[in-house]
C-alpha cells in the first residue's frame, strides 16, 4: 500500500504534462502576463500537433480566474501576434 492516493481523471501512461512552443514563448510573453497565462491554458488543451486546442475563453476563465474580457483580449493579442509572425 502506498501513501499516494490516485487522482480522479488521471490518464494512464501518458503523464500529466504538455508542451509550449519554445520559439514562440518570447513573443507570447511580449504580449503581457495575461496573454502568457492564456497561452499556457490553450497549450494544456492542445492536441498532439500543438496547432489545435479544445480550450476556449471559458477555459481560460475557469482555470485562471481571469475575467471574460481580459481572457478575450489576451486571445486576440495572441492571434494578432501570430499574424505578425507569419507575414
């Protein structure tokens, strides 16, 4: 018997971690703390390709306590930064 209690919803064998794009991180942080926090939430719910996410503004609100307007502004800032990076 171990002292560790299994957590509900824990996936087996895949680990509880995710990745962020190392090259994009400085640009994300350049958009401010709210944008960086939103990016981490979006990354947490991204697929294996790290191009699509199941997260939404509501997920950012839920997991960070950030208000809807700030969450939306953060995502808009991230989208605008992506547009500048790919021009």
